C-alpha cells in the first residue's frame, strides 16, 4: 500500500506528518477495503477517575482542521464521561507495518441537528440500527434480544433513533508516532504550534 511505503521511508518530520495524516485519511475513507486505522481505540476518563477505553470507527480525519470524528450514542457512558472531562486519546496500530499513532485532544459533542442531520442522512442504514433501540447503552437487560431495535416495521421513519445520534469531533493538539522499523525504531512527538506541526524525535 502506498501509505506504508511513505511511512517506512519517512525520516524527516514533514514526511512523518504527511504519513500520519495519510494513514488517518485512509482509515476514515476506507470503503470495502479496511485500513488499519479505521478502527481506533478511544480512551476517556471514567466518572470514577479510572481509565476507560473502547473501539470506535474513524469516520472523518481532517488535516486542515486538525480533527478526527467518530459517531456515537448520546446516551452512552463515553458521552457522559466527555461531558465531565472532554480530554480524549485515540490509538490506532498497523500490525503489519509496525506503526502506532496516538492522538491526544479535546472532544466536542456534536448534537445540533444542523450538524448531525447530513451525516445521519448519508450514513448506511445498517450503521444506524444501534441508535434505534429505546434501551440506552449499558442498561441491564434479561437477554440480548431485548435491546434489539425493531427495524423491519413497515414504513419505519428514517429519522427513528436520530435523537440518540451524535458526533464526537476531536480537536487534536498532539500526536505520538511510533514506527517499529526493522532498520531502526523511530518515535516522534508532534505538537501543533504557530500554524505548523512541529516534531521532535523522542526515544522509542
Ligand atoms: C469493531 C467495533 C467498532 C465500534 N465502533 C463504534 C463506534 O464507532 N462508536 C461507538 O460509539 N461505539 C462503537 N463500538 C462499540 C464500543 O466499542 C463500545 O462498546 C460502546 O460504544 C460502549 O462504550 P461506552 O460504554 O464506553 O460508551 C464499536 C465496537 C466494535 C467492536
């Protein structure tokens, strides 16, 4: 894959920055062909102060806006956690390429229909099913079927579940890039300052 070539040859900071965003864009825009960075793990601070982590699908990556985005349920635990403390970290890993990218930033919970409606309308119906169950995530239930949404009802309103849908937009302030290159491991810390990503090499 072209992106991994860029990464394995990347040796100066500009190349590293290019490679990081190329990988995130590939992750967010992967269609049938999965990219290693389509699934990221997102870490928040739980309400009791413990770390909390879960897998999310990277839906958008914008180098210009220095942000990434995923979709979630407004009723979920992670949203409650982010309302209390919006700091968030995400990590993705290309196991074949030996590359790890860690993103650090602040989350914005996007709930306004003016911002969410277009995304909802352009999402594949299959991905919206989870928002259609009236039972909030993490509610105790007696069997899995209890929380299954009724999706095959004649004339189901295409907006059903829309009120439970939100976007999490993460403004990224720092990136940690690690390349376990056989020719020599490389790790860089990238911080956005004065209109530019500035990188420093750090020991892996
Ligand atoms: C492959 C995979 C992709 C997932 N993608 C998402 C996602 O994009 N958004 C989301 O809210 N949950 C996603 N989940 C479920 C979360 O990992 C998590 O179980 C759920 O959101 C509840 O998390 P919370 O209790 O921390 O809020 C995904 C799970 C898997 C296994």
